[in-house]
């Protein structure tokens, strides 16, 4: 999928995992490196922080807290 879109169309990827943990999702470190290489070539990388609003809301609900 990424190879077919490379340099043709915009691709957005959203994740809470840093690049160092992507091999756990993709299962193969070489595949992970190839995908990261393709999607970061001439890219704009936007990091919004490490805190997930949805994760924190879920944790608060489980503890019986309101948002």
C-alpha cells in the first residue's frame, strides 16, 4: 500500500507509538524500517505530544471519575 502511494498522493498516519516500537505492530523489523523510510521521505512530521486524550478519558471513566 505505501509503495503504491509513494510520491503520488498524501498519506496520513496517526499513532501513539514512537518509531522505535513500530516493529511490534508490523512484526518484522525490516518491513517496519522500509515502511518508516517510505512514509518519512519528504514528509512533514507533526508530533502532538505523548498524552492520549482518549486513553486518559477511558482511565478516568474506569476509576469512576468524570472528565
